[in-house]
């Protein structure tokens, strides 16, 4: 461009030398005039803050005391920053590669479907949402309680259709002699014989959680040759006496009760009646035990803790990839459409399989585009901030923290240590520089 | 801070204020006749709170037509706005702030003017705790206009009725009631563990009742170490709740993922997921359940630990003065009167620390009981974590908030938690 301008400027200079100088000056003035607004904006909002940040990083929290490189040494001992650097390394290793790969796959596959425009629009849609809002959406979807979080809702629906929750998921035994766990079922430890009675009291069942048709529990009447018993909600307002059937306490119908013989096998099994009673006939001798099967207590799916300390970083990454995959796809698809079809056709006629075409022809030809996407994502990922803030709840914000978030929290999140915050900012800047240089060099080469 | 905004949502009931305004104007008229000028003020009250405060201002300007009071809200950004304005040399005449630390900071820098002229009216209308909190080196700088009572426990009436339990007055009774609640099928405790400040509030209530106000003050100023036996004893008591994981909806890990508004609705909803929640008088304002006071939910005071006398932990918004003008003085004196407080109190969503505000002024019965308990408390202490350096007492993911979340994760680790609290506090005080 500048070369072209000087060429057009030369002829008049030759013809009339004295007139050239004011003309050049004016041109200069015009150029400066056009540059000035941008230069001022850059100066005020980029250069000055950047320089001041470096300057500020050598002062303490109040900004009054010069502390040398203390803030930079503090970087290495601060737990939050340490955790943030580790997380940032994971981000750099995982996310740009994954986004590029997903974008590539989408771009190649959408070439072959007739409804590719619809598909591309859908995948690109998240780009239209602000990163913060996308984070809020994912935070809601990631809720642990299946009734609130969409992800756990879906997993829970599948899970519960394979192993349906029991009628009394929250119940627990009311007396110590009734032992066991939710996984094994409850067993009454007292051995029973002919004429014995089994009182299987349960608590922890909300009134609205009782099976329909439950009636007042009835204490069983022992009889020879039988083992009788009752399963009931051993609770009335105030508590009542544990292990005793009292007025106001309901029997639990429909509970499967098994009678284990002395050897541990199942002698018989039955189901409790509306008043909670059950009985086993033909019992001889002693040593039997009454048990409620584990199935009764099987808990519904309680949800994956997506936002818990362990999964929060992957959860944020998923949200981030969801947003950026569309960008990668569109850029790569543009590159793909620029590839000459003849090359692909030629390799197909030469007998290459689809995979070989993809691996040996398409990908190498796309390499420049792929590297643009990869490097752009690399820079973005180093600076990732708002989506972490919006996805991670307060209790796991530290577990999900990244360098930019650590900078913000140290500077503005209540601590208000601008010194240390500036040092983190400078550190992040230094990390980004090599990648920026790489990018600038590539731009120059392409130009 | 964010709670205060929510508090006000509860209070949008339009009421007949005209009569009250009239009485207050009559009172003020006699006092400040002839004052003129203008008063600029900024503060944290926004939205409905701002409207209600405007009604308080109107009460003043009716009696003093010569004075113009202009209030602009700065919301949560008030500390930043004020710091910038003070640094720029042009602060407003008055400001309403929620942090005593901010007042002390400004006072020690000489940016504030003392309001000693209001000492008389404050002594008449407030219990001594409030003037102590508003004073720096013998001078009064802060007038508490709005208070918050955090020593309250909210419960679901139906859940308590199903279990046949009554609001407990002592800690052992609370633990017994919790067991009965669990047996009745409703977990006892809703805990908003995703928001660390709900946990520090619970600790502060247990601590003031188990260790006493004197130790509470020492701990506030870090004259007492967090590894002190009294802290560990309070942590053990707190552990009785955190350790009872079957009595928390979703267990401990569920509690850590539950934010405060969700935990409120666990209790206030028609079919409760939990029976009670330990938090302040702003709880109903946060609920989206549409439940009704008294019939659906109710409140009791934080139970006594080891027979301790009643004490209230809470917060408050104070008015501070940057420029000493006759008009500003007149307005500050007016704010200290019960007439001024009654204007907002009658609109709801407000607890006045002024003990001469009549109980009948509060329209909502629960608001009335928590506000009266606050204004008449013999022992009132400001929220301890709010008085700490922010790095320790008020930052997401670190300091107290984070460490109490760790305690919720592992309530057996009393010694380890006390040690990390002390480590974090010492670091924050060193930086300060």
C-alpha cells in the first residue's frame, strides 16, 4: 500500500518541486488526523493501563509502599494462584485441541449432508450468546439435583428406568435390632421360631411419602406354627415410643418381607397388608429371621456433582467447547470449501479410502486454517475468565480457578490487593506474548 | 449486601403513611425551624429500599421546606464510589454504608466529620451497643438507621406439626427436635453451603452464645487466636449439625452445592425438603415460594447454648457525614428520631435499631418480632466476618467462607479447621 502511494506521489514531485513540500505536509497531517483518534483511544485504554499495571505490580496492596519483586515471589507461594496455573495448563492441553478436532469433524461431515445449513446454524448459535450467559445456562444444566439440572435429569431418567427407586427410599429402622443397609436390605437380628412375632418399625418417611391405602398399624397376634409381624411407620407427632405399635401410626402396605431359614436361604416371602401385617405359615423349630428386601429402599438417582470440586473444571470446559466449536467449524468449513475438489477426486480415483483421503489429503491441505483456529483458541484459553466465574459456584470457585480469574479475585473480589493482582496480570501477559509473536509472524508471512 | 436488596422485595406493600409523615413533620418542625441549604447523599439502598428511604426524606423536607435532600443510590458499589469520591476531594455530604470497617477507615483518614451533636438523641433512642459500634476514638461517626437481625431460625410450620415438635429454646432441645424431625420424614436442617457467608453467620451465633460477648469482641479484633479453646468448642457444637448428614437434604455434599435462595425455599415451600434454616430476618424476602407468614412458616430466636442469655448478632447500615453543614446536621438528627424510622418501618422490609419505634408500627408480625428483638437486645454484636479484613471475612473461595465450607465437608476436623482459620486470619491482618 505504501509502495503504491509513493509511486503516485512521484510524478508531481518531478514536475513542480517547490509545491511538493506543503502537499507532503498536508498528506502527513491528514494521515495523523486519521490516526489520532485511534491512537488516543489505544493510548488511554491500552498503553497507559498496561504500563501502569507493570508499574503498580511493584507496590503493595495500598499502593503507597514500594515492595520490589515481592508480589512476583508471592505468585509462587499463593495457593490460589498455584491451583490456577495448574488448571490453566489443563485448559491449554485439552481445550484448543478438542475444539479444533470437533470443528474439523463437524466441518467435514456437514459437507455431506443436505441439511448442513441447519446443522451449522445450530452449532454456531452459541457464538451469538455472551460467554457469561452461556456459563449461566450450563450452571443451571449442571445442577446436582435431577429435578433441577437437565444433565442429571436425563441421566436420572435412564438410571431410574433400569433400576426403579423403591417405595421407601428414605426410610430407616426405628430400633437398633433391625439392622442392615440400603444396599442389603434390613434384617431383624432377633431369631424367630414358631409363635414368634416380628416388629419391623421404620422411620424417616414423610406423611406424603406413605403408600396409598395405608391403615392404622395393628400389633400382630402370635400363633403356634406361625411367625407373624407388622411393617409400620413407627412415628407419630412427638416421636412416640420406638418399637411399639401405637394409635396414630400407620401400617405400610406392599412391602416385600422375606423369612430367612436358619441356613440363610429364603424360607418364604410375602407382602404386607394395608395395616402392615404379614404372617408366615408352617414354621417349625427356631432360628428364622425376618428381612425387608433391599429393593424397598433403593434410592432414586441422586445426581452427579458436576459442579463439585472434582468435576467443576471439566464442566466449565464442556461449556466453553460448546460455545467455541461452532466458531471452529465455520472457519474450517470455509477453508475446506477453498480446497480444490480435483485433488480429492484424484486421490479417490487412485484408490484411497475415505479415511486416507481425510488423513493424508484434507488435513494437510487444511493445516494453515487449523493452525489459525488452534492458535486463536490457545490465546483465548489462556485468558479464559468469565465462563469460569459464571459456571463455578462459590464453593468450588477455587477448584475451578484460572489465572485470569485469580487476577480478578485478587484485585476486585474483596481482597482488593491491586499490587498482587497487577503482578498476576503481568504474568499472564508474559505467558501470552510468545503465542502472539507466533501469530504476528504468521500474519507477516501470509501478507 | 446482596441480601439487603432482596429484603426489600418483601416489603412492597403500599400503606397509609400519610398519618405518620404528618406526625413526624410535626416533631421535626419544632426542632429545626429555619434551616436551609441542600444535602447530597449516596448509599447502598436501591429499588424499593430507595423508594422507602425517599419517603423518610420527604418527611424531613415537609418540615424543613428550606432544605433539599438529594439521595442517589450507589448500590453494592457504594464503597468504591465513596473511596473514589474521597480521593477526588469531592465526597457527598452524607452516605449510607453497610460496613463499619469502611467508616473506621474513612474516620482514621480524617475524611469524616464526627456527629457528636446527635449523641443526645441517639442515647435516648438506641441501646449502647449501637453507639459503641458507631464510634472511633471517643467520637461518634456512624448513625445506624437500618438494622438486620441474624440471630433467627426460620421453620416450616407443617413440618414441625407433622413431627410434633415445638420451636426449641435451648441447643439440646434443638438437637432432639432435629432427631424427631428426621424420624418424621423431613430432614431438619437446610444449609446454603454454596454461599460461605451462611456458614459464618451460623458460627457467629453459636460462638456468641457459647463463648460470650467479651470473647466475641476479642476474636473480632484478632486479640484472641482462632485456635483458642472457645473457638474449638463452638466448632464442635456446629459439628453436631454438619455431622448429622442424614438430617440435611442431599447430605453434606448436597448442602455444599445449595445456594442460599435455594436453601430458603427448601424450608419455606409448601412441601418442605427441610424443616428449618439458620439465617437472618431477610429470609422471607428471598423466598419465591409465595408461602404465608405464621400459617406456612414462622421464626424463633437462636436457641440458648449452655444456658447463655439472649444475644443478637446482626448487621446494619449506618449514615456517615463527610461535610458538616447545618442542613446535614439537621437531617442526621432527624434520622435518629423514632418518627423518621417509623416511616420506613411501617412500609416493611426494615428493622430499625431505634428502640423507641413502637411494635405496632411493623405491619408484618414476624418482621415485628425480629425487629423488636434487635432494637431491644441487651447484647448486640455486629456480624463478626463483616468486621474482618475482606481477604479473611468476605471473599468467595477463600478465608472464612472457604474454610467453613471445608468444615461442612469434614465436620470432624475441628483442630485442622481452627488452625487454617488462624493461619488465614493472621495473613489477612498482616497485610492490613
